[in-house]
C-alpha cells in the first residue's frame, strides 16, 4: 500500500491496546473501506512482556496461549492457601507471539498501513494532524496510547502507586516445578515493610518465570530485584543449578489519575494512557479487550468512541483499595490473603472484571472489613 497523508483513523502505539483495537477493526466489515495507520517507532519483534488473564470459556486468543492453569496458591508468612480456579482458567500469552500474529494479520489487509516513526505532537486546532519526525498525517480520529505529560507532573495530586517488577525465565537441569499450579503471590520474602511478593509461573517441569513485584510509591535499582529473585530461587525453591534464558522488567501505574479526562471529540486515549489498567491490580489484557469492543460499537453507532468505557463505582472501589495500600503499604499481605481466602473464584474474578453484582461486591467488602478500609472509605468520599 502506498504511503498516504490522510487516514480515517490513526492508532499511535503498536502495543496491546493499539493492536487489539486494530484487530477488531480488521475483523469488522464496517471498517473495510477505512484507511487506518498504526504509528510506532518500534518493530515489536522482541518478547518484552508477559500478559496473563483469566476466563471461563475458550477465547479468540486460544491459539496464542503459552500456558494455562486451573490451580494457584497464595503463600503468606503464616499459611499456604491453595486455590482452585474453577470455573476459570488462568492463561499467559507472550508478547512476541501476540505482536507477530497481529502484524501478520494486519499486513494482509490493504487498508492498514504501518508507519515506523515517532509521534512528536498532535494538532487538533483545525484539521486533526499527527506530526512525526519525518512527516505529518491527517485523520478523522486518533487513538493515542501515549501517557499524558500531565501524569508525571500531577500524579502526586492523586492516589498513585507503581506496580514495578523484574522477572527471570529460568531453566533447571532437573524436573523441578509443578506445572499444573502457579503461585499468585508468595509473601515470605519481603523488602523491609513494603508490599512485595514473588509471582511464579511454571511453564513446564523445568522452566518457569520467577518475578519479584512491588506495589509501592517508588521504584528500586535493578540489582535489588536480582538479589531477591536469586535468594528466592536458592532458599525457597531450593534450586542450585539453573540458567536464565530471558528477563523482563516493567512499571505499571496503579492510580486514580483521571486519564479519561484527556479524551476529546477527536482523540481517544487508549491502553494505560486511557486508564485501561485496573487501578487496584495492574491487570490489563481482558480489560483492553472489553474496551476495544465498546469502541467499535460506538464508532458503528456514530457515537463518541470513549462513551461508556468507565464505571464510576468500580473506580471508587479501586480508589479505596489504593488509599489503604498507599497509607498502610505493609498491609498488602493481609489484604490480598483475605481477598483470596474469603471469596470464591466466581466472586473474585467477576469483581476484578467489573462484572459483579452489588451483592457480590458486599461480600468482597465484608471479607476486607477493617478499620483501615473504614478510614479509607470515608477519606475517599
């Protein structure tokens, strides 16, 4: 396809949100005559992250699922809590598999164009214009995955934590792991009095992702993650001989920052920049899927793309939860252990998916009932 200067839609960023949205457009005949550009400076040809999610039925991503589990565990400093996920399965997709599949499908569609450039600015004064270091492109609407600069300037005015982590994919000489169960959270190894835990995904009996995660206000030096992962492998998993075959690092904002306020008639913020990451957990894969479906519905109904993307009461729940974690970070272990220990999988995952009834939400709130949550509730009001 020859390079064009005007598009019906421009998608800035070929990450999870941008590519999921593009794939939805590619599958719908409504967009078959629309010209769509995807602008990103990266080729997206490396496995830079791992996405995990839960669902009860086989989904459109089944061919990309690297591994799935029906059982998990929460390990606290006091007890081991096994957890059967039925009727859900917990699934993991490697980003490189997703990128490859998405790019291959979109490149076979004549109305999609990949532009490998960096976006410098968007001018919506008159004609909607996306400016890169090499060119300018006009569009009828832009979907923008770049985080607003106001977030770095004003995030402290809102409740904000960072989910930051590093993971090692290791391979052992002997069969070591129980690959039918993953570890959601292991709190036995901590960085002082902060909310930190280990996350373990065994992909086979001798291969697993070992990830050390913080829910805190500030990040740490890379060597800190390495030291904790190394200690955990040696002292808790009792593994001496292994090789590191891959690593990943990430930072996910857990925040009440109003990303949705940066949507306009001409620009829709998507992904993390649109507030699509679940504020209280950092999960985004299925949330992104739902948001892109809603955007497609809105476009076909000639509505504003961002209409109906957000639910106020779940934003309020996230706000209360984050308030507790920020004010009393050391209570993270108690919060999550109570959450998983006192609720069944259906209640838990429907709540996290923002599909729960008010009765189910009362059950969750009752399981976390404490003076900390009472204080946070009234402070957020």
